[in-house]
């Protein structure tokens, strides 16, 4: 994979190819931005939206009161997370004519597109224009990333912050031992945003320490140990302004982290143990308590949820990285950059497989490894195209066709699943149809928005009105507050199905299938995501299923 950035005769044809790749990347970013601007309202609320909106209000109230109102510093357990995204959404809501939760969806799309742009620039820097374009396409057409960017207020912004930091670290490796002011700024900003979003951002220090080993060894070999140490100390010294910036950014978006010097370590300790009452989730056809998920949880879900082309190219790239470490024709800087990206893409998964923390909600907590995966995959594709150019030029069109087909598979699924792209399972899993009885799909409960819209439309079409003197009553199996927001003020919601007019249930294992007329059914690929039943005049004891042990 080293030949991707080796110098070559700068022919007009080469410049034309590079310009074409860059132009296509800009077109892709513009297209994603346009599609997102037209569809962000389609994404419903999840379990956590209301709580995060409350956290934002408390944070802004704290800043507005000059830190006299400190309710944000003890709110639920969210004070152990940063609230940068939540505060930005609340502030944006004050200046644009959108409802609060629509504003959150729009901002999520903006942050997600920023992540795509940074991933493109990172891939381009590591592997050239073709690698950058490939990385961009692989990430834009990764349903897990695309779906989460609209409605995940923690994991998606954290993934974007981490890829910004990775861009800074890669630039640092390229410019070592004299990083430019821009690189220092990017490292500081990325570090502040990452750790300020989730304390897990501290993993980037491990990425750097492991990734820079080849470069340090080369430094010692080229200079003496003392000179190499002096140069390292110089780099740390010039990075100090960036690290100060990072600390300030972290404190701004995660104020609790700087109230006491050891608060980030308290957060790390807190999150290293499961902090809620255990529940069970569906994994590989069995109900498993989330603290007892097997080591295979993450590798299985990554293998079944990532697009096949991304999965294959990522594996090739990881193998190529380790093979390059022993090659003398690969520079130490090159080895460090590839190793750092490989560690960023794999180490969190390895740690989770070994430590076996509580795991739930699919791979959403590990979205941050996907951008470095796409960069590595883009570099692998570009390297392969270069190799074919030099050895099997006639095969290049076939390789492009295979790559394009690999991108079309997730694109088709994203269109079919909209707006539930995050529930995607690839064709190895048999798509969501094959995964339905084995894994959880709509664990955020987004389908209740579409189900609510369908119920209102159905009642209007039937010209039905609620009984005199009260509102329609809806029993909900799923997130309650999102259903209330989607249904509006003419409905009251709750768990009690005895006095309810309608029952709204997710298509997950914990919601019972009822023997009652179905008014609304939300389906994708023949899989039920949500239903609304007419239960008037029926005795329904509970909406919750009690699965067999």
C-alpha cells in the first residue's frame, strides 16, 4: 500500500484524474447535503432525545446564570458526557424557524456532512485523490453512519470529532518534528471535541503512542537517542497551545470535566462498569442480558451490518498495514500513518472483545471506528487500482465495476429502508428480512413517528373524533415521549392498555402482537417496524410480550 503516494511524472492526464476525483467528491458532498436537507424531517425521535434536550437547557441556564444554576452538573448521568451538540441545537433553535426536534435532526445532518468532508480530506491526504473519493463514497453509503448522523446526539458527533482528531494526528506524523500552526490547531480542536463529547476520546492518545512507534524508531536510528528525545520534547512543547485550546473546548462543551481535575477519570471509571439495571436484547436469535453479551457480539454485527465492499476492503487494508511494517521500501512516516489508522479502526473493538463490557443497541457506540475504516478501505482501493495500472491495466474497468456494484448494494438498501437506514443488515445477513428474528432492528424506536402520522391520517380519513370531553388515548409499547411529540396535543399516551382507544407498538421482541384490527403498519422489506391497533371494546391486559426463557 506504499506506492499510492510515491512520486510519479506529473502528466496532464494524472492532473486531470486527480481533478476529476476532487470534483466528484465535491459533487458527492453536495448531493448528500441536498438529500439531507430535503429528508431530515423524516427521522423520528429516539429514546434519548427529550433527555438530551433537557440537558441542553440546563447547560445554557448554567452559563446564562454565571454558574449559579448548576443543575446541569448533576443531571441524570449526562453530566458525564459533553453537551456540545445539545447546546448547539438549542441555540440554533432560537434563530431558525424550525421546531426543536427538527432543528436537532438538521444539525445532526450538518455535523454528519462535516464528518464526510473531513474523512474525504483525510483519505486524500493519506492515499491521494482517488483514495479520498473512495473513502467518502464508502462512508456516505454506509447506512449505519448515515442513519445515525440524523438522530444520534452522542455517538455520531463523537465519530466526527474523532476523525477531526485523526486528521490532526496524521498531519502531525507527516510534519514531525515541526508541525504547522494549522496542524496544532486541528489536533487541539479535535482533542477537545473528542474528549468533550465522550471520555473515550482519550483512546486517541493510545492511537498516537502505538502509531508513532515506527517513526520514533526511525528517529532513534537516524539520530541518537538523546537527539530523538530532544526532538520529541520540542514537538510536545509546540503542541502546548493546541492542547490548551483542546482543554478549553472540552471545558466549554463538558463543563463538569473541569470542575475537578480528576473528573474525567471519574467518568472513565463510571462508564467502565455497567451503570443501569440489566435488561435483555436479542442477539443471534437468543435473548441475552446486556452485561453478558458474548465476545462475538461486535465482530458479528460489524460483519453483518457494514456494506460488503467496505468490509472486504477494510480487511485488505489491515492486512496490508501489518505487511508494510516489515518492508524497507515503505517510509517510517508512512508506516506510522497506516498503523495509527489501523489501530483507530480496530483497537476499540479488540478491547471490547477482551474486556466484554455491557453491549447493546447494535454497533452504535462504535460508530467512531467507521471513518478510519473507510479511509483505510479507500487507500486499499486506490493501491489496487495503481497496481492494476502497472500490471493488469485491462482489469481496471472490471475493478471499478465491482467497486461500483459494491456501493450500489447499500445504496439500494438505504433507499428501501428510509428513514431507518441505521437498521441496515447487509446481504451476508440476508438484509433486514433475514436479520429480523435474530437481531434488534429499530432499537431507537424511530418508527413511532411514521406510525403516529399514519394514525392521525387514518382518523382524519375516517372522520372520527374522540369521545366527548376527552382526548384520544393511545397505549404505547416503545419510547413514550417521542410518540407524544409525534401524535400532538389531541392525544394522551401511556402504558395502560385497558382504557386506551389504540395501541401503538414497535416491531421488536418485547412488544406483543395483538389480536385486534390493524389500522397502520410500517414495514420495510416485509419486516414490521411498527403497528397501530384499534383496541376499542377489547380487553388487552398488556402490550409487553413475555418471551420464553
